[in-house]
């Protein structure tokens, strides 16, 4: 019997060749996992986090998250296809994602890096080991893209962005994919150079939009139909008075918005409130715990995607989307990239072993 086990190894450049920087594809994969979340066809243990102090040290010292999950889909194959959301996943995987805040300034390296493992559902042997940094950034953008698609007012024209680095880039691609009517992005980053690099890059990558650097977070918020905050802020700075009526704010980072600002919003939407509570850091969780908002004000986006719960009741409603980031979104997007790579012969096949000496 042949007992050799092989897996596909995908470095980041392979992921790009396999469509990993294609936001339209990432949006489909991420909507698939929101849909299957809404149907309950997933397994999502709480993510263990290694940190070297309290929750606030994640933004200073760093952290390592490890995110295992299973995502199904077989029972919803026809509905997935009808919605154009790719096919079932029916397997499990894990993302290991360390974050070291000093990396960009000290080493010129990204803050976060990730490895993703996808297993063969029959044997649970590894099918694929891949760079997860790109997948992670794309699915985080795409989660907001799905929120924009389902929660923003139709015809949104102006985007405000605070934080113009890795996540700022994927948020902007995803916002445009979720709301093609967007024309303008106002961007603020505490690093002027980062804002300039962002504008130079995004003007090339999204020529249908105009990008303007503004001088404060407040300017990025005021009059914006949709807003993303994706910073490494350690102190809250957002004010509830800044929101335009009807705005959607996607809070990707953890400390930008204080609990009291949530008094100004009509609805809070998360990806999974159980996972948010398990992490215990996001403002939506802190605001429920200290009584600033009622638990009933919080909805899981998957419930809206499957059609169980409508969030926006009026064009005036202000909506706050606060995803913690779920392993099922990484798995869904990684599986899309893996499937493309496999069918196009991209990547390196490596052995786990030729013949295991034990077992
Ligand atoms: N919720 C999720 O699913 C999810 C997933 C991935 C990343 N994140 C979070 O997104 C955030 C951004 O990630 P990244 O990879 O882009 O980080 P990064 O370190 O590459 O960039 C952070 C940017 O924020 C800017 N910044 C810091 N403080 C600021 C402030 N007060 N006002 C304006 N700009 C400020 C910095 O200058 C930098 O350009 C991190 O907090 C990360 O933890 C969340």
C-alpha cells in the first residue's frame, strides 16, 4: 500500500497567481461563509490567543491567534450555486496568525503573517499549507464588502477611511466591490507617508474612484456614507456626533471607537457574537457588558445574509459593523485559492512523509 502523503504548498506569489488578490472572488468566498454561518453549517471553536499582558498589549507587544474551523455546504449546494457563491467547502482548516506591531518600522515587514492548513476531509491529512497573510487581509476586507452589500444605503458615494495600511487597502477594494456606486474615498492615517502611498496605489488599482488625503479622522467620517477604521490606535478617538445619518461604519481594529459612541448608532452587527465575547476585546462586546447597549441591538451578519433578520429599517439608520474575524472566512477564502491553484497546476507538491515509521 502506498502510504506517502503529499500536500500542496502555496507561497504568497502562488496565491496571487491563483486569484488571491481578486476581491470579486474573495467577496464570493466570504459571502459563502457568512451564508453557511447563517445556516449553522460550521464548527468554530473560540480562538486561543497568546498575549504577553492584558488585551491592550496586542497593539503594543503583539499576539498570536490560532483559528481552527470546519465549514460545510453540501446540504446547501443548490442554494450556494443559485446565489453565485461558489460550491460547498466540506472541510476543516486552521490559520495561525502572529502580529508584531514593531515589524513595519523596525524591519520593513508586515505587522501580521499567517500560515493556513487545509486538511483532506476523508483522512484529515494535510491537503494544502499556504501563506495566509494575503487570504487573511482579503477576507477581512471582504467581510466589510459583504456588510456594505447588505447594510449600506443604495447609491453610497463617499467612503471615509482611517488607517491606510494593509487592511485599509483591502477594505477599500471590498467597499468598492460591495458598493460599485462609490466615487470618492477620503483617507486619514497618522502617517502622511502611508496615506500618500495608499493614494498612489489605489488610484492605479481603482481608477474609477478619486482618493483624497484629509487631515483628521473627523474629516474622514463627516459626510461619509460608508466608513472603515483599520488602525493600530491604542486610544479611542471616534465621536458619535461625526456620523452622517444613514452611515455604515465598519470597525476592523479594536480600540478606535469608544463604547459611548455606540449610543449614536441604531444597529450593531458582528460576524459572531459568541466569538466576539470569547475574544472579549471588541467595543461591541465591551458596550454590551457595561450596559451601554442592549444585547438585542446586536445581530450576526449571517442572519441577514440568509434572510432571517433585516437590520436596516430606514435610510436614516446608522449601522456599526464590528467583525472579530472568523476562521470560517479564512477557510472559505483559502479553499477558493487552493481550488484555483490545484486546477491551474500552481504551487509546489511536498511530501509530509514517504512512509511513516510509526502507525
Ligand atoms: N477584525 C478583523 O477581522 C481583523 C483582521 C485583520 C486585522 N485586523 C486589525 O486591523 C488593524 C489594521 O491592520 P493592518 O495590518 O493594516 O495594520 P498595520 O500595522 O499594517 O497598519 C496600521 C495603520 O494604522 C495607522 N494608525 C495607527 N494609529 C492610528 C490612528 N490613531 N489614527 C489613524 N491611523 C492610525 C498606522 O500609521 C498604520 O498605517 C489592526 O488593528 C488589526 O488587528 C482586524
